[in-house]
C-alpha cells in the first residue's frame, strides 16, 4: 500500500478499505468549538452551574502527526467491546509505532482490518474485541502489515 502524503478518507468494508470520492485533508482542517470547562456526569444529574467556555480545536486534540494521519470509516461489529461501532470514523496515525495492546489498522494479504495487536509466544497476531471471532495469526506466505495505529474513534449519535 503506497504512502499518501495527505490524509485521505477511506471506508473499511468487510475487512477491506475502499477510497471515498473526496479526500479528507485532516492536516488542513481546523474545527474550533467552544468547550465547557469541567465534565458532564453520565450518572446522576447535577444542577447546571455557570460554566466557563474556551475555544478548542478538535484537530489539535485528535491529530498528532497531520502528514501521516488518515480517517477510516469502520464497518462491522468485531471491535464493539473496544468502543468502535459500525460506522465510526477512525483516526489512524501511520507515524506511531504499534505496540502490543494497541488497536491497529492492518493489511492482511490485500485486505484491511482493524484489530488489537497482540504478541503471544514471540509471534504477533491480530485479535478482535469479540472473543467469538478467531485471531488472525499470520500463516506461511501470508502478508500481514500494520498500516497504522488507531488513535481515536468518532461515534455519531444523531444522523445528519
């Protein structure tokens, strides 16, 4: 898979990645939104207090290496237990070195997949968050390459 100098939006479809019509140049995006200082409770509600708002650029929060960052849309449910939902937008950084335990986007033969990178008995393998899905253990003659590290996933809660 050739390295693209600019981040591009892809879709992971049944473990393969298909380029979208238009690239998403993440390195040039700037999305500054007001952010409320503090946290919102996801449990028992508390009365709203006066909150200070400050501008936050989401690109600065989500992207460490703009020239090596790509956006990939997830498809499927094998990583639900890891917080990656069907349709989520994944932020993949190709400049990071994958370590065991990372969620990675990998190329298995000619297909892309998103899985945990694990090391077992000195061998690397790709593991789904769903324990009913078999691990991907590279066989003889099989090509498995870590393409990038998933640094974030963005879940849409309202259809636009």
